[in-house]
């Protein structure tokens, strides 16, 4: 009998995780609202499955019967996580997801006490965001106790899925950073800095990435910014992009773009994933000006998501968990990411 469930298993990342789980000897139950796609994948992998919608509380409750945990893979998570989290709390089932959305991390952090009372662990962000960057942040904080500023920047070499693109679209019209422990809204893409990912200075632009939320809970560092690498040829267009991004807040425009993305993107193929890699750099400073830097190099982002998600699934199934809200490195430590083949941390 399956002990855990992948909800949204028919999405790009859900399919990757389901296939890798079977290859690793695991047998999850597959679930989602798309009967045709879920049934086809379950038949391919010879796995049990359930068809249910997130807005059908009774069906969701039945789907969770007998489960120890749910790995929620259906985004955008700011629209889908709440009903699944509530169902898990009601059913005593641990909740994992692969979000990178600040609002989701903050919402689940506010449910820490409720989860503790229910004996349920809530751990969002068990994929590329935020496991490697969370572990790097914890690694740097361990090297410089008393750090009060953290900056992370990443370079993901490869293409993205439609689900990732749609999620990024929902986040793009505003910026966010953490100042003195509080989340502060900023203009979109408002700051540009250079970081060295191993081949000299690379321009990067600030983004509202999940670590602005999670790194605070993991390290206690009160000031946090996150950047993503952009090509130099795109720098002249940054002003125009900044001017256009607020329009995404308008529902008709956002809906049209989401529909277009659903029909134009799928995700990187096997060759692209095999050749790609992820690079994350980070720096922490303290009030005296002391500075510590580090760099993490690992597999391509979706491959890394599959590996870290299954790594944490195995830990929970083995009984290594704590009730309440947790971040990956906050609970499992900065060396968690080093258990993934191909990951190196330097500095």
C-alpha cells in the first residue's frame, strides 16, 4: 500500500518525481484533477492513483486516508497550497511541496503552532528552491556566527517548465527583500549587482525569491536579498521590463499570459537536464564588516528538485521529522544538500 502521495503528478516536475521514485523503489500514490493524464501516468508506472480536485474537501480527505505524507507539486502554490495544507492538518498527514513563493512560506510559518498541535510537519520548498540555497545560507551562517546580512544569487543553466514560468509570472510584478527581520516590498527588479559564478563578474538582478522568507527562519539573519543572473545583452532592456511588469497585476493580462505559457512551454528534455547545472553564490557580513562567501555547484534545477524532494520524502517516511513548520536546512542541517550526488560547496 502506498504510504505517500504526489499531488499534481501529471505536471512536468510531478512526472519527473514520480518516475524517479519508481526507479528508486518507492511506490507513491499519484493524484490530481486531470483524470486522463493521471490515469495514463499511473498505468505507465503501475502505481495506485486518485482523481480529486483541491476544492472537493470530502474527496481530498478520502485521498489522504492511509497516507503519511503528501508531496504537493501543483502550482502556482499561492493558489493551491491552502486547501491541501488544511486537508493535511485535518488528516494528520505531513505536507511537503516544491514552492519558491514567499507568500506560501510565510502562510505556513504562521501555522506552526497549529501543525505542532496536529502532530503534522509542514515543509514547503523541498526542491531547487529552497534546498540548495537554504543549505548554503545555513553553511555561511555557521561560518560567521552573528552575521546580520545575507545575499544569495543563482545562475540556473537550462530552460524552465510552464508551471515554473506561470509561478514566476504571478510573482514578477513586485519585489521583496527582508530588512531588520521584516519583509519589505520593493519595485520589481530594482537592484543590479555583479556576482562571480566562476567565470568572472556576472550581472544579476534582485528578485522576490523564496529564500527571502526561508533563510530568515533557518539562520535568523535579519537582512536578506536574492538575485538571479541575467545576460549582459539584456541589461539595456531592464528599464522597459521594469515599466511593463506592474501590468501583470491586472488580471486580464495575467490570465492571457498564463494561457499562452500553458500552450508554449513544457520543460527541459533529458539531454538538457543532464548537461545543465545550478550555481548559487552567497555572502554574509556582520556588524564589524567581516565577510564570508561561498559557492554551491550542483545538477540542473529540475534534476536537483527531484533529488532533494525524494531525499526528504525518504527521511519523513523513515520517521525523521518534527511537527510544525520547518525549512529544509533548519531541520536537517546545512549538509543535507551534500547527500545529493554532484553537489559541491566551496568557501
